[in-house]
C-alpha cells in the first residue's frame, strides 16, 4: 500500500515540488483514514522528503550546467574573471 501511495504522490505532485508540509498533510490524512500506520506514515514522509531533496539537487545541477553553458557561449565575464582582473589592476597600481 505504501508503495502505491508513494508512486501516486510522486507522479501527481512532482517530486521536486513537494514540501514537507504537503507531504506530512497527505501522510496524516492516510493515517487518519486507517490506510497507514503511524510508523508507515513517518517512513513515507522521510522517504518522500529524501526524494524531494534529491530531485531539487538534480534540478539545481542541471540549471547550473545550462546557465554555465549559456554564459560561456555569450562570452560574459564571470565573478572569477572579474576578481582576477581586479587583482591584476591592484598589482599594476603597486608597481
């Protein structure tokens, strides 16, 4: 039963968009209806929160990669580039 609930929630809500409050709300609802025990509810919340965090991290990595590629193609200076130029200018001023 718990696997079916997890699959339904993951499919219906999108893993990355799940908030702790929403997950707890759904688990509490299933516990109150007698479809899950307290332990199963806690396990469900823990597992879905872990998956949600993993999905958010995956999405963040993908976004960072896409943005990095776009910046590279546009030939825009990065923070590191600017910091290097500042250091170079300071070194020249000292001379």
